[in-house]
C-alpha cells in the first residue's frame, strides 16, 4: 500500500489551474523530488499533501486513509518551508522540542528525543541560541531536526536548500538524503534545480503547468525522457529540427537543414515527418578523426567554456547549426581552440527523436 | 504559489459572531445613530436650525461659517504638514544618525500628550509674557491670541497647535511607507544618472503616494476633530468641533447633532474615496508625468544643483518646525511651573502661584486627584474592553474573506471628529436614547471604546503583516499543533509587541481625549477636561501644574512604548 | 577606457571588517567575477565601486580617475541589482529611457537608443508592459538594457541571476557574457555561485572574510588552486590528512592516516610536516591494475546525476573519498559494497600545509 496517494487532484486559483488531475503514489521510505519551473504547481501540490490547502477535486490518501478535510496536525506529515519558519521567539531547543511538547509526550521522552536529534544534526552545543543567531546552514538543520523530532513519518520539503549559497547547497544535498534515509522517513522534496533532484531522489516527478510530465527514477528521466520539455529541463541537450528521410530496420535517417543526414536508432516514424532530434551535450565528442558507428559532422569550434570541472565546446557545423559538447576535464585528451576545425561525433543510439511540437520548438525548451 | 484561499483557522463561529456583534453595537452604531437621528427628528432640526421663530436661519448661517473656517484651518495645516513632513519622514526612514530615535520620539510626542495640556503649553509660549515674549524682554506675549495669518485668515496660534498635533500623523505614516520601499529602486535611479532630488521626485514620491494620502487623511481627520487644545487656544474663533461641544452644553441638541452629522458626512465624502484608493495593493502614480522639454531639463539641472548644495536646508527646516512647535512649548511649561511655584514672578502675588491655587480655597489639588482617578479608571476600563474586542477582530480581518470590508469600515470611527462622536454616544446610550447611562464615567467609557478599538486593531494588524505569521502557524500545524495551540504558542507570542503597543496607544489616547469626553462626562471630570476648566477659570498656575503633570505622565508612557517596540 | 583599480580599499562596520585592504585591478574589457561565501565582503566591494558605499580607507580609480568623492550618479557605471529593481510604476519603455531622460539627452536620440536596446533584448513587442507582467528572466534582461542604454562602459553585476530559477540562470549567464563581450564592456560580477563565475569569467577573484584569497583564470583556480579554501570553494574536492615522509626534487611522498602512501608532484614543505592533500573527484579513477597511488576501499554509496556518477568510497583507514565519472554504456556498473581500488595521478594531487585554524575552519563555507 502506498504511503501517500493522490487521485485526480485538481486545484484552481481563479482562472488559473494550478494542478490538473494529478495522480501519484509515493511508497513508504521513498525520497521523491517534485521538479519543475516556477509556477508549475509544485508548492501547491506539497501544500495539498500537508493539508494546508484543500484540493478542488480529487482525493488525497495517507496510509490508505482518505484525508480530505483532515486538518494538518492529524496527517503525520511535517512541512518544511524554504524560509524554515523557525519560531523566532523560541530557542533551538524549544523549536526542536515543539512537536513533542505540543503532543504532550512525557518529559523524559521529550528530553531524550530532542537531545538525540540535536546531537544528530550537530547542534547540541547551540541549543540555547535563538534562530537569528545561527547561520543559514544551521537554521536549515534546526528546521529539519524540528520536523524529525515531531515524530512525523512524512517530510514535505519546499525548496529546503533554496535559501543557501550555491556551493553549500551542493554539500548539503547528500547530507539531507542520508538523514532522511537513516531515519526511515518518506520525503517529498520540491525543487527547480534538476541537478539537485537527480542526485537526491529515488524517484523524480516532473511537473509542468499543473500536469505531471513524467515520473521515473533519476536514471530513467535522464536517459529516457518522454518529451522535449523533459529533455531540455533535465540535463539539457542539443535540439535540431529535421525530416525523417529513411526508415530502416535498425533505425532511421533524419535529414537536417542543409541536407545533412544523421542516423538515429529510433524506428517507427513515417518518412517525411517533421521531427526534433535531441542529443545530450555529454554524448557528443569532439575530435579530429571520425568515430566509426557514430554520426560524424565537420565543424569549427565556436567557443570554449569551462563549467564545473567540464569543458564545453560549442561547434558550428557546416550547415550553420550549432552543437555543444561537454566533456569532463579529466576525460579530455586535449583541448581545442576557438576556430579549430573538428569533427563532432555522437552515436545513433544516443539520439532522441520527438515529433515536432505544435507550439514550436522554442516554447518547449526556452526557460526565460 | 501562495494562496489566500486556504481554509481559515477554526475561530469558532460563536466567537466570530459575538465579536462582530459587539463591534457593530459598540463601535459603529453610535455614528449611524447620529445621522439617523437627524432624519428621524427632522422637524425639530428644521425648526431650530432653519426656521427659528426668534433668530430665523441664524443657526444655519453659523454652521456654514464654522464649517468653512474649520476646513480652511485643517486644509492649510495638512498642506504645511506635507511640505515639511515629507523631508523629515525621508530623513527618519533613510538616514542613520545619532539621536535618530530621540527625534522620532519628539515627533511622536504630540500624539501622546493630552492635547489640552499641549494646547495650554503653546498658548503660554506664544501669547504670554511667560513664554518667548518674556524671554525676548517684551512685556507681553510675542503674538496676540487672535492675530491672523494673512491669506488663509486663520489665527496664528490655532494654526501652530493644529500643525503640531497633526504633524506626527504625516511624518510617521510616511516614514513607515518610505521604509517599506526597497532602497535599491533609489540606488538604481542614482546609478542611471539621476541626482538624489530627481530620484526623489521620479521614484520615491510616486511609489509613496499611498503613504502621502493616508498620512494626509489621518492628519486632516485629526485636525477636523481636534477639541482639547482648540478649546484653549481658539480665542474668538470657533471650529466645528468646539461649536458642537458648545451647543451640546447649551442643550441645543438638534443643532449640534445636525452639525455633527454634517461634519461626519463631509469628512467621509472626502476621506473614504481616498482610503479606498489607498487600500488597493500596489498603488502608485503610474506615468512619469510629462512636461515641456526645456522645463524638464532646467528642473533636472536645478535638482542636481540642489542635491549637492542645498541638502542642508531640507535637513534643517523640518527640524526647526519640530523644535518650535513641540519642543519649545514643553520647555516653556516646565520652566514656568518652577517660576510660578510659590508666586506670580511678575506681580509677586501669592494667589498667582502654583501652591496657592492647588491648595488654596479653590483646592484644585483635590479636583486633580479626583480627575486622575476618573481618567485612569476610564482609560483602563475602555482599553480593556476594547482589547477583548480588538484581538479577535484583528484575526477576523486577517483570516476571513470579508476581512478587508471590516477593515475599511474600521476607518469610519477613526475619521469621525471626536465631538461628533461624543454627541452620538450621548444621543444613543444617554437619557434621550436607550437610557443606558447618564453623562458620567460609564458614558465616557462607552465613548472611548469607539476610538480605542480601531487603534488597537491597527497596531495588531501592523505587527501581523510582515511577520509571516501564516507560515509560522502552518508550520506549527504540521508539527502537530491544533489551531488553538498554534494561536497560543506561536501567533500571540509573535504578536505580543503589537498587542502591547496597541494597549498603550489606546491608553494614552483615552487619557488625553477631550472633545468627546467633554460632551459625555457630566460631573466626572477627566484630567484634560480639568485643564480646560482651569483655563476658563483663569487658574493659570494650576493649569501649568496639571499640564506638566500630563506631560510627565505621557513621557513615561512613551518610554514604555519604546521599550516594548525595541525588542523586535 | 574603463579600467578599475582598487588600492587598499577598507570598509568596517563596527568591529566587522567587510573589506580589508583590497587591492585589485580590472583591465579594460575584462570580465571579472568575485565569489565567496555569504558575508565575505563581495557585495561591499562592488557597492564601493558604484559609490553606494564609501570606503573608510583606500582609493578607487575608474579610468585612472580617483572617484572616491564622486556621487553615484556621476560615476557613469551600469549597475544590475539582484532584486532587479525595475521601477514598478513605469513600463518597460519608461524604465529603459529613464537614464537618458534624467541625463537630458535629446528625445530623438533617446528614442533611437531605446529601440536599439529593446531590439537587443528582443523585447520590442512588450515595451508597454509593466515589470510585474514579465517573467523574472525577462525583467532582469530589461534591467540590463536599462543599465546599458546610457553607454556605460563599466557594468557592475550584483548577484544578477540570484533571484532566478536554476535553468533560467544557466541560460542568462551566457547571454550576459555575450553582451559584455559584444559591446566591449568591462564587467565585474559578484555571485555566490562558483559554477556561474567559473563558466563566464576571464578571471575569478575568491574572497573570504573581507580579504582576497586568490585570483586567477577559472581553469587555473580549478586545477591548481593555491589556497585550500579555494580548492574547496570552486568545486568538489576530497581532502585527506597526512604527513610528508619524503621530499625529492620534483616529487614527494605523503603518508595519509592509516599508512597508505601517495606520490605527489606538487611539493610543499619538508619531511615530517603535517599536510592536507586534496584532489578533484573526477581526476581519481577506479582501477584494477597495480599502479602508483592505489588506495583500496569499499563503495558505500553510488549517486547518479544525469551523465555523472559519484562513487563514495570508504578507504581502509575509514576516510571517505568521492570519485566522479562520466557515465557511459561500456563502463561497468558499480554497486554498493564492491571492493575497489582508487587511483590518483601524482600530478593531480594538491598538497597544502595543515591549516593552523584546523581543517574544518579552513574549509568552512559559512
């Protein structure tokens, strides 16, 4: 039985449909990330699970029990705000023991649980401090500790790392996950950072304009994206337009602008269909020689960028199209300069083929 | 996505209805009754005001004259407030300098000091030999009581008092508004090449328009309703508020109530549209106003020059205004009470000394003790009752969908001239109406509740908004707190500052109120009313002492407010 | 030509020294980023250059001219704010023409410039919109256009992308760089996001506690950070404590806790010195063959993120290191519990003297 189950959950704010018939099951002990751009309805979904919002339609089940109309305090799900919402008039100790005290546990148990958890988040020494005296990272840990101490089985995390510096955020990802796993909790974590989601989650839910676009393990989402939007939002890719020119047994041939032809291993498209081919930057290599079994296209290095331990080349192809390639610094045999003539290669089996979107390609991939 | 649509906390319906019921009966009903009274007894009004068998429509002509005078006074005071209050508010909001808090306190002082005491201080300062006149070596006051300011034709002394009493409303409202405007807008404008004055005109002022308007509205309403100080310094002039007090005491109830409801309706007609405009979120002047190019360029050049060279003026002049209208009168009174302690220093007569007047045959000391007792009972009782009403009311305003409507309605008692208010309470609950109480302490309490509730509610709401209370409460709920628990352990402690500030503001307001009190007090005289009585009885030294007493009392209260608000 | 030179710039807030004798020169046409954890003084630095903050000591030169006493509006710099700060009561058009207007430029010229700017940010169609009607990314583009319309040659970017979504942020940063390079501007960009800084800057300045820790090209800072804090701040790194046991001409041997020995090319200090060695997770590899610098251990966690897999390996001595690999088909998959050997090439091992303040303090991110 799923721990959390949403059936046809719909929520509207005036004219806007924030959530449109959401169906989702979350298992006990799972770490699920809800990923999507601003305004996708992520927070609304989380608040509905918490009971801070009521859905207009549909049912929410927790532990198999329908909870529509059940107030938040009786749902066993604690909500952690991006701003942490630590009670400013209480010390760290009082904040963390808030849940146990309000639930009227006996004194010994409150003290034991609180000190154990403070120890666990390495804040035992600061138990008498007030929230505003702590750094951002510490406040985040207090909020987490407070949630865990309340005895809830479900943690609802709304951009839990969003208020922290970029570098710190990366460090805290794994800590957050191991804390949740060690405690045997179930977490629903909302974020707009795809890297964060891929790294932390057991399962990722991609939300777009109030609808679920895809659900799957991080690996599935990354390697088998179901739409152009998911490909672009998670991991990113090169997108080129073309028409299917040949359909064979092992794959098809797509003709790009300027008559350039590439092999793709996907079948089942009809000849002449307008398609979008997507290739991950990481699947494109840059070299001086052709690679057998791959698509090889001549081009010229347009720019070289250095991104977090990787080198990214933007290569201008002979047909004017641009293709980016990203290679780990440690895997790059040599570096190429701007203006150098190179061959970009990518294997047919790493090409995704999508029907050309009705609203145009830009609408699907543009973030701004 | 944040949403307002979430289910409100379960304030049990009983509490909601009880609160709303009490609110309508105690706070709103009197005013509406005043207006309906005029219609219900139209015949009486018509006979007394328009077709008086003896004086014809003389009363009507009086009403018109008084109304014109009042509006002239109030409008010119507000205009003056704006000219000098805007720069002062800007300095208080944006600059940090030693003594900033002190300056803030001094500006706030007239809000706290009972107005009759303050009016008396101003009177002494300007028109008597004990004030500036004597200091300059004259044998009389610097200015005569009835000297008019040209053009606006308003007595100087009346104008000064009204400016001092309304100034804080403009300055403090605008200060808060300026503070709420992100400073990066100004910085952006500066980096784009605009001087600080140009930035002020183009960016800060348009964005602060709601603040300017609500400050002006508050100041205008205050000036229109001011009675305590006006009674003391009015001389031969009559403002609308005093006229009501006078007619009420002459039992010309029909004329008084006609005048009162006219005043209320005119005030609303001016103020409510502004309030509705301001109440809409995110209001600002939209278009950067157009002007001819040559003028525009010249203006910008002038602003650039003025930003550099004349910036001292904008710092100094408002300070001078505060100094002359607030600080000097207080110093003069404190100084005089010492000089007049045992005898009048000019004539040498013991009868003119403080001691004689207090403990001599007239025994004002006894009256003062009684008045203190009355004032404190009234202030405590009315504040306590208002508190019980205001706390749930503030929650209803924030949590229920009709909250905004209630908040707008709440402005109604805030902008009623206080003497109209007193009259309305007298008519409704007094012997002529429901006969709940005779003029005296109970009627005073009923009157004070009307203006105390909005004061407390506003200060709780101010603490509520920007505290992120909803988030804290939601957090508490998901941690296992019931709605009641969440309010008790999270909301109320977080609102403590606002609640206490509201308490003290209401307490001081009640302590200093004169206009309404005068009408309903009967024989239970409060301290500010006592000052008026003393002045009318020409017991100047006793009035000096009582004013000092009031000033010291309010300074203590002000210090308390400071202490409570600093914590956050 | 806009060249910015800071000489001994110092700013104190009470006891806190926000900028401690900062010396920095930004060359004409350079794109320089300042990074560091919250409270390191980077914002104070950029605000001092704009004239928003007055330094207590030191001189600031723009184009060789001392600007310490010049008010903000006369410094002629473009400034982009983290919270965007578009005037909410003005349309996109009025926002953009604000600068020329208050500088009294002729209306015809103003109009031409504004059209050009709108073209540049591809917003011509929405010039009548109010800022609140635009997405965050579009708002920030408008703010950049507003800052540039008066032909400012020095662009100060104060966490310009901080308020935006990760994906938008990643896209806009390249647009920013392209704009700066196309218009031949000089740019100073303050951010707490090292990846952002590293990917678009010509030079990166790392700050900590009011001081400049290190400055250099992104790739140098990444591969050869001179300072241990930089090593941690600009990217992921593993840190192991050890002692130098042998120093040769161009290589030394460090014994890490537990007795394993590592050969390093980067020599620092003498025999017996306590040191910290650092290496980037992607420069380490999992090997079978006997080679130099082997550390045996056991995989305790496998983290996939897109094309990258991170293996957390617990070494024999209990220390944990991360090894990062590009994920591809041919490579074997890794499982928790696998016994593996980690290899680190000598040239990729960085050696630092053990910090006096302790390792945790030296690496602290806040």
